[in-house]
């Protein structure tokens, strides 16, 4: 029983540290935050903080890695349904279950994602997220959606375009207060990604 209590205490401590981090990023920006700010806001002592993290950068990296690991898990579970959806007629396109799951996950973690992807957050995270997205879609993966021999333009430019576009849509949704449902956002992103921006703008039938 004691181990369960210890585990729960660790989870609660980490949650309060993460919550403090988000609040402080929104207030003063990641660059200006100190460990003392975090421990004061989370109502813990410095020893407790250092038992889990080396410094604020280690804290940020671990939070971001957790997010990417979860997103990777969601993507891998959804590979078969995405492949099946891509093989159907795009005119009758329904949102990929994968995209819905992704927006549901982002919605649950919207506080952290909004802070970290915002102007006061961690700019390196956007770069890592773009790389992660491309690795997930393409990468050295036998199940990858994108096959190198099928690409019509240099892969690095396609990766940059898709990564920036997807992150841009996510940022706008988070900034706007996640008013649309994950299902609606999945429909929007799927329409733009699969049929292209000209189709979404009504310029191409």
C-alpha cells in the first residue's frame, strides 16, 4: 500500500510542478523563470524539485518528451485506419480517427501546449515537433504513410511545409481558446491536408 501512496505523491508533485511551469510561462515567459519561481508557485521545497529534475531546462525537456511519446503512441495505434482512409475516395473524406484522437489529446493538454507553443514558450520545441511529425509520417518506418520513392518534391521541403502548416493550425486553435471540437478540427485539418489549401479555399473543385 505504501508504494501506491508514494507513487501517487510523486504524480501529484510532478503535476503541481508542471502546472506552476505553465502559469509562469504565461506570466513572464520561460526565459525569465527560475527554479525558485517554480518551487514557490508549486508550494514545494527545492530538494523535492531536484529529486525529479536537474533544472528548468530538464523539466521542460521531460514534459515535452512525454507529450511526443504520447502523440507517437496515438499515431502508431492509428496507422491501419489512416491507410484505409487514404485509399478511399477523398471527395467523401471523413476525418481520420487518428486526427480526432490527436486533437482530443491536445485538448486535454491544451494548457501546457498553448504555453509551450506560444510566443513566451520554447521555440526549440516547435522544431523538435516538426522533426517528430516527419519521423512519424515518414522516418525509417516500414509502416510509414510517405514512401521515399513516391515523393514528387524534395522530402526536406515537403516535411517543412507539412510540419509548419499542421503546427500553425494547432497554434491558432489553442490561441483561440479551443472553441471548435476535436472532431471539427480533425475535419478542418483533414480537408486542408488531404485535398490541399486551394481546395479548402474553394479555388479548386
